[in-house]
C-alpha cells in the first residue's frame, strides 16, 4: 500500500475506518506487520517491571486488534535473530546503547524513537505499588509512550471502558517512519475518584464477575487516558481525628458554636465533621508539629505527601469566636444569616445550610457570607509558623463550602497550593461558570500560583442522561491556562452509556486542555460509523434539554422530594429522588424517537449497531429508573396496597433489566443501588440483586 500522510491517516482512522498502512515517506522504517505476518518482535528488559509488562501487553493487544496479527514478546536475554526489526519496551540494554537516557526525562516522561530500524518506547518509570496508583505516585512513562504511539500513529481511541469502546482502525500492514519525539504528563496529578467501596457485598450486581469486570476495565480506561500522578496530591479533610485527640486537652482548637460551647454539632458523635478555630495559634503549632513527625515526610519511609495539609473537615467554617470573626471581611450577609446573625444552631445534617451549597443540601435561600479571608489568613499563619524552622515548607488548603470564594484582603504566596472546590452542580449554569472563573482568578491574585481543581460536580446526575460537556470543557481549559497543576473530580459514577459524551469530554480535556468541546464531541460521535449524525442528534437533544433546566426549579424539586431523613432530594446521596421530576415520560419519549433513528442508521455496520445498542441500554435504564421513582412517589403519598404492588413491580423490572445488561459496562450499578437504597429506600439486596 502506498504511503499516505499522517493527517489523512488520522482522518481515515477516526471517520472512515478503512485499512491502511501507518507509514510516511522517509529513510528509517520499522515494519511491524506485513501481509498478515509479524515483521517485528516486542522485546522487554531482562528484569521486567510491571509497567513494562503492561506496556508490552497493551501494544500487543491493539496491534492484534488492528491487524489480526499477534506480535511475539521476548525477554531481551532470549531475543531471537529472525526479525529485521524490534520494538524495545522500557529499560532494555539496547535502549541505553541507542543513546536513549530515560534518567534525563521528567517523571512519567517518555521518548518514542526509531534508531537503526528498531522502535524504542521508553520512559521514566517508578512502581511503588500498582501501575497507575495515584496514592503511591507511580510513574509509568514507558506505558505512556505506548499510548502516545497508539493514538498518534495508529488512530486508536477509547470512548468508554471495555472492548466495545475501543476504536482501533483496521490495518493490513503497519510500519512507522522517522519517529523521534518526547512527551510528559500535563498535570502533576489527574484524578477522578471511583466509588468502589460503596457496593458492599456486590449490592446491585447480579454477578460478582460483572462487578469485577466493570472496575477492571474502567481502571484500564482511566489509565489509558493518563489519569495518574507523578506526585501524590491526595490531600483531603485533615482534622477528622483531632476532636478525639485534642478535644479534652485543647478545646480551644475547635469551633465556638452559637450556644457558647466548643465542640461538634448535634449528630456528630465522633467529631469527625467539626470545624476548627482557625485563628488559634496553638492549632497552627500543633499542625506543624504533627507534620514534622509524619512518616510521610521521611523519604526512607513514605515520600508521597510532603506538604502541610490544612484542608478543613467536611463542613463549612463554623467558628463564631470573636477572633475568628474579626478575621472575616465585612459583609452584611453575616447579620442576615440564621447562623451568624440570629445565632440559630443547626444539627449536623443541616450544616451546609450556612454555605448555600448547591449539591443537594438545604440552603437559607440568601447569599451566604464568605469566610475566605479567615481561611486564607489561617493558611498564611500556619505556613509562617512552619517556615520558622522549615524555610522550604509548602502548604495545601481548600477553597470550599463557605470559603470557596476568593479572599478580599489577605495576600498569600507561591508556597500555598489551593485545592479549589467550586459549587458546580447540575444544571451547570452560565452564572456558575462566571463565578468559577472570577474566583479562580481571585485566588491567583492573592499570590497563589498553583491550584488543584477539585469539584463535586460529577456526583450529580446519577444514571440519568444529563449533559454539560461544553460547560466543563470551557471552564477546565480556562483553569488549565491559569495555574492548574492537578485535578481531583468527585466522583466517577460510571454512567458511560447515558452520559457518554460528557464523561468522554471530561476525560479528553484532561489530556488536551487546549481542545474545544466540539473537537472532542466529534471524536466521540465518529466512533458510531454510519450512525454518527443520528447519535449526535440524539445527544444534541439531551444537551438542549439539559440547558433548558434552571437551578431555581431544580431546587424546588429537591425541596419537595425529601428523603426519609428529611434531607432534600437531588443531592449526591439521593439524586434519584428527583429523577421523575427532571426526566418525565414525555422527555424520554422524544429521546426514544431519536434513539430509534440512530438504531436504523446503524443497520449494516456491525460495530455501529453494537455501539448504538450500548447507548440504548443506558436510555432504557434511565427510563426505568425515573418510572420506578414516579410510582414510588405516588405510593409515598397514597400508601395503598395497589400502589405498593405497582412500585414493587417497577422496581423488580428495573433490577431485572440491570442484571441483563450489567456486563456491558453501562453503569456502576452497584453504586446506584447503594444510593437508591440509602437515599430512597429501594430494597436492593446485600449480596446480589439477582442471585443465579
């Protein structure tokens, strides 16, 4: 086959799906596959580490899927003589002999280079635990070299977890020419939290195998999209055990409540959610002392998290002491607040009332006063305390709850990292985006240079077909251009079918923050072959509908659809409570017509048929979920035996359906079951819903 340009090559791979050779004109050529025969072997180092093993396996898998040819893999000490070319993976002896020095690369950096008709894929690797483990900050440059090659030379894409989501253009022959490039991760840490622990005892899964398959393939998908860390940025709520440790000896460390006492709110038996008295110098000293003693600072022990962690507990700032209040910027909202002005003390489950939180909590209905100035000063005072003995100290703290907005007075420094938790939620409004950008810039203007994007946004929506791809792409790109060094999105609920374009957009924008949503969405829709335009039309429908929803109406639904504890519906713990309100039958009816068009358009294209069928499963699951919630709502209002039977029948139909499609990676049904049970009393079983 004649040589073609890389631009045409990628166009063909993404849209036409034709067979082609991956060669361009040049002198140094590595032929990998020709005439359905392997022309090169994969070589791994004599002492192979896990990341090199995975890199070899991933390369072998995708070449075989493209050509039907399985390249042999040999240990370097057993390298055969009957191949003209070899693909050297990782730290082979031949790699150093070729003048490639991985030690000079950045962490997880890599090089792809052809030397003397051999292809070298090598990187700076460090495996402390598991390949891709974010907590141990593994480095996997060699693996990223393979993924770069697959994407940019072979046109491979991964639309969702599992084999069906793999876009691997077919090829009769594969050869590479004149490649010599380096790469490295854009972010220090790219994290999307996966709630694995919640589906205890396989709740919500009909099969243990399906559950294990889902998480294994989703983990692989995330790693393929470079969700990994070169430095551990796992800095979460840090004072959860302080009340237990210091409550009796140092009560001054903790918030003074409106009742005049220092301690946890009613309902917080352990003090895990208590907020701190951040103006207390003794607290700053204790934090620094604990940091100095932490084994995490010892490179011999655990050099994963060297920063001083002052991330508050999972509550708004609540200390009403005179000194903390004196640190706050003047704001008339304090006097109007039930908590600050009227001294009304709430129980634990209503604590976010004072933050006007958007993620499904009760709110006061008026602007919440900001505590950002006091928290910014807390960060500065604690860092200054540390720098007296540790001039190189770096501190990390949240911009969260009622202190997420940029401070108006206090100035910070480059040695303070802000983990930014904006109140983004669904519907993702223009006002949210505007405020996101203004306050991101505001924190930077204080002197902060490095920030982590840490939204709770992807907790929203459960398994329903919400769409906010353009909004998140735009704000992500904005932050990436202005000091963003990492991400920590909470959480990946795995609704790959119902929310495919949005989840894919967030995935790809992590790798290419300069890309537009249109570019990413076109890449996604191109995976549906003949049905591309029909699938786009289907998701355009959901985008238009999502954009038509307003925050005020959704909050009204949340208030009206409270769960058994009195908590508003539509939060991350009970999103299903509002499913039937935001997605009524008539909305699904319009989507179903467009889905049928996509199914018809895919006819005759086997892969397109399967991929559209995958989307249809998510639509059906969402329909059944909303229908189940609708009849439950009727039963809650009229507790008749007939209404109970209708609800139980709808629930069984939903559970049975999920059991029939769960092996296809439609959604994390275990997490959905956990939240549906705890948030709306749906009787999912502990074990499996459908015991075989």
